[in-house]
C-alpha cells in the first residue's frame, strides 16, 4: 500500500523507441507448461539472482527473499533503483542491462513500454494462476494473450475514502453517483466542513478525480477508441471530466491549501476529520494505517466506489503489486526466477500477507484479521471495476502532471487536455500504434 506509479511519459519517449519501436513483440515467448515450473523449494544452492525494486517497493519482497533463500539455498540481491523508477528501469533495459526479477506495474501501457515480449518471460499456465483471484488477474498482468507479470497483492482501487464520523455528524449518506457526491460536498461546505482534500503540491494524485468520472465510459470502450485515435483527451468525455474537476476547485470544494497540500497532509486531514473525503487510490489507506491502529481505522474510515452515473470502481495496479521475470539467456536463472515467484505465491504467501497486513489474493490463503475493513471493502469492488487509463490505454501520458499545472494556475482545462493528447499521440506513434 505504497505510493503509486508516477507518470513518466514524454521524457521516456526515447527509451520507448529503443524498447518498443523495434517491435516489443519481436522474439518468441518460451513454451509454458508444467515442465517450466519447478517445485517451490527445489534446491538452488549455486544460483544467484538480482531483483530490481523502487524505493517504495524494495522492502516488500525482503522477507520473502530471506525465506526463499533459507528454503532453497538461492541468493537474491534486491537492488533499489532511483526514482523515477519506471524510467530508470526502461533506460537500463534499453541498453541491455536486465535483472532476473523486478517489481513492475502490470498494466498494458507499462508492459508495452518495457517491451514485454522481447524482454520478459512468459508466465502462462503458472501453478499459482488458477489459485489467484480472477478479479485481480482481470486487472492486468497480460499483454496480447500472454501473462508477463505475477500479482503478489491486490491492485490499487480508485475511489473515495471518507471519514465516517464526519458523514454521520452532518447527516449525509454514501452517494450513488458523482452528481450526488457533489451535492453532498456542497452541503458539507455550507456547514463549514471541507468536503475534499487534494494534494496539489504532489501532483501525481490529481488525475484520480478525473479518471473516476470516466469509469462508465471506460466500460463502454472509451480507451479502445482513444487507442485507435477515434476519440481524444480533447473529446467530450475526458475534456468534460477535466472541466468538472476544475469547477470543483473553483467552487471551493477542496482544501484552501490545495496548491501545496501533500500526500501526508491528505492522510492526516482525512483521519482527523478536517476533510470529509479524498478521491484517491489504496495507498492513502496505507498512509493512514501508519498513523493509527486498525480499530481506529475501522471506526473512522470508509470507502465507496464512484463513477459519473453510478458506483463503478476503477482499478489501477502499481509497481508494488506485481513482479516480472526477465529473459537472461541463462536457462538456469530463468527457471530459478520462476521458482521464486511460485514460492512467493504458495509456500511463502501466508507469511507475506501477514507481514504486509493486506488482503489475500490467493484462494485458500486467509486474509489476516488485522486488515482494515476499508481495505477489504475496496478490494471487493474489483469484481465490477474497470481498468484505469494506465491499464487500458496503450500509452500513459502526463495527465497528472498537466492537471497539477492546472491546480497551480499555469494551465487551463483546455490546455491540459490538448497537451495530454499531444503527449499520448507521440507515445502511441513511438510504439507503432496504428492511426497515429
């Protein structure tokens, strides 16, 4: 439950050209089947592997690595790459420097940007695949019919985290659509309560308020049209969502320090009841969990999904949720890397989720009693959720950064949409998408 992926788009176009313009689909996926998946604890005393992780994810596999080493004799070195992590990985991979394993965002855009078919091992028919929550698998990890990533935890869900005590005090109920939520927000504002907290000083979360509004049209194929250049960020739906977000800001529905507010400020404000709601992903609960105990979270914090005309949640896996295995031209190491993933999602999984205090995604492994109810509730919405821009679009432009500029007052809503579309088109063209 760490900070999610920050968009790194136009600055990575050169890297994308190296990894994707040369056809990220070049090369053949290795065969898959039972012969490709050794037992979780097969002896690996003479094997040494390297695993890349971000600053936000380096501690996640640490104990699993130690347990795996004890069980098999293998040695795995976790190397923390500098932020922006995704760009650091892409740059290294483009020059031929690859690890054996890496934490990675398992979305369409990020698997594409890494040149999955060329650089990553295929994880089809893995022994853990049939045991993994199907709603989780549906949120990502596959590209062009092959699985290239293994989820180790439930993907983040985009929605609204709210202070239950504030709602009760002001006599408001959980809304059934975005307009109802705005009505509630205006009622709260009139009562002297800050409706929403936005962390404009750290712009990476600014996109969530826009993306949740697109959930219904995303289910209807919005991103498919954008991918074919048949719809745009300047089109009615996306531009309209940006305009609504801008109006919310101008109407004073957010915190007065929106331009400087931080992720930590947001968590504290919601937990303390200074703000009633925050449109965020799962990492916000993790921040609040670091500040208090589960009993307090269960008493104060709730979650509800929201979309323009209903309650459709938006899923957005980040690089803390999944691991990939690289092709290394060393069959022994490649097999060992797959064995490590198998161990993580079998023998090592119960201990892993207990340490992480998170929801289990493996059938037969029970979610710890200490997991906050809001996290369980948010995870339950995956069943009817739709993928985010990062999950369904073929490229990931700087929507968040451009919206951050809008919050700062340096871009208009029209400029946000126009510049994001321009960036998307550049990225789409760089990976050889048709229609651009």
